[in-house]
């Protein structure tokens, strides 16, 4: 618990100025974060595959490019598919198979697109960016605290042994209410509280789903954390898993509403 708190404080010192200042500092910071998140998945994929260094470098470049592609997101996604699968004709199957190409491409697109959304949101509004981050922070934090002090019934033990129904509900309630208050106070006071609350609930649900999906991924690879980069937390993906799904959900909801 102490390690987790110390890490949280250090992360706050690192990311708070980046988020508040925005601009090129945010672009650089969030792009590096996306690449490092992707690298944690890549390290798992390459355990069973002897992936050529050229393709590894290409995947890093494509991840960063998607984050920064701006209005050319469709072209960036199309280019990723083409560039990640062309090497199939250049390398032997044991070096780069269709299965490996598919896993790497999906990972590049998922992480790159999520951070592209976050970058786009920050370019438009600091407060909306903070709103999305608050949803994941409060959902994760109070799910952990609720589970620690109130948890009795396991949520999905085979996916995440420590997550409980009680903790998840605590995270969902607080992770929906607090960001909603922030939104109607700092973003748009003309918006109805209930309307924003419903949207916040959707984001909070997918924050939980994101956490569970990445937990299931860790179970598949038989690991506890994606890395040991952050003491008490694990890897960057252990930190950003919920935010990745929240950002992707935001991109869908913003089109529908």
C-alpha cells in the first residue's frame, strides 16, 4: 500500500504538469507513454516468437504515429494494417507469422488509437481530458478500497482473483458521481446533471471492463503485472488499462450523442 501511494505521488508530479501545460509537451509525453505501453505487450508477444528487430521498430513508430496523426486517423489505421502485414512475404513463418502479425497489429491499433483520442481531447479541452482521467482514477481507486474494506464476493475470480463485486460497485458509484460533478462545474454548466451522470456511468463501466480485459490478458500469459516499472502498481499498462478503454468508448459515445 505504501509503495502504491509513493508511486501515485511521483506519477502525479510527472503527469500533472504535462496534462496542465498541454501543447507539444503533452504530445511528446503521451506518445512516449503509448509506445512504452505497447512495448509491454510486445515483450509478451515476443516471448514465443523471434521477431525481427526491423518489425519491432516499425511497430513502435506506427504506435507513435497513430497518436499524433490528427485528422488523418483513418489513413494511419490503414497504413498500419498494410505495413504490419507486408513483412509476412519477407520473413519465414518462424520469424514472423500471421498470428504474430495479427497480435502486434491489434495491440498497435488499440493502444495507439486510445492515446490518439486522449491527445485529441486534450488539444480541445483541458477539463474534458481531466474528466476522463478522473473517471478512471476514481473507478480504479475506490474499486480497490471498496474491495479491501467491504469486499466479500469475488467478481470474476478466474480473470482477476482480487476484484470483488462490492469493490466494483464502490468504484462504479464514485467513479461516476465525482467526475459528473467536475464536468457540470468545470466543463459545461448548461448540461443536465442526470444526462452527464448517465454518460459517466457508461465510461466507468468500460473502465472496469478495460481493467478486466487486461487482467485476462495477464492470466493468458501467466503473469501478475505487465512489468515492474512502477513499484506497487506494476507496469504502465497496469496503470493505463482502464483509461485505454475509457478513451475508446469516449470516441464512440461522442459520435453517437
